C-alpha cells in the first residue's frame, strides 16, 4: 500500500514513523514494597494506604495503564481485608476510585501465608499529567501484610479514527 505520509488514515494504514512510534510507546513503572502491621483490637474498620506509585503520562495522547497489585498476607487470624486502587492527579481535590473492591478473607486461623493479587486497567480519558495511584486496605482484624507492591505498564491506547 502506497500512501503519502500525512497520517490521515486509520491506525492500520498509517505510514508515518512518528505516529507508529507513539502507538508503540510503552513504559513500565514499579513501586516500592509496602507493609502494614497494625494491632486492631477494636473490631472497627480501619483504612490505611499500603503502597503508592506515581506515573507521568504526559508523553502519551491516550494512555492506558495496566495496574498490578500483589501482597503477602501473613496474618494468622480469621477475617477479611478489602483492597481498592485510587488515583490522585495534580488538578484533583479528592481521590478517584480506579478499581472495585477486592476482598481477601480467611475463615480459619492458620500459620500459612497467602499471596493476593489483582489487575486493573485505567484507560480514562484526559490523563496527561502525573498521577499517584494508591492501594488502600480496609480491615477490622489485626493485619500483617507484607511485600505489597503496585506496578504498572503504560501504553498508548491507539490513534483517533
């Protein structure tokens, strides 16, 4: 197929190298491990940020972010933990939920530790700034959660048709 290099075509037909480079742009970001150990003797829900990750999407026109969370739960008590990812960008006042609530529960006390993980995509429009993603855990038992990490793969979400 022979086109003038004006990129007026759909993604499949685009011949401009610069436009193709944008479509193939990908960034990997990894956060530092977080840890929560908190004696909760009240039985009332307590919420803590367990890990964060800052991502700059200014080089992308239509970024799509795959967020991957993983943690080791080493608590030997019965109960549940609720995890949720939020984001906060520079022009926002409040946290915006990016994921639903993911629940880890243990019905019997044990000394075995478990790995808990989930993935979420954030392909919201108008992301062209630095955003901080936070994983928040809510619990009503004493947690021991270690190695909590949030990583992200950012890629261009295609070109406009």
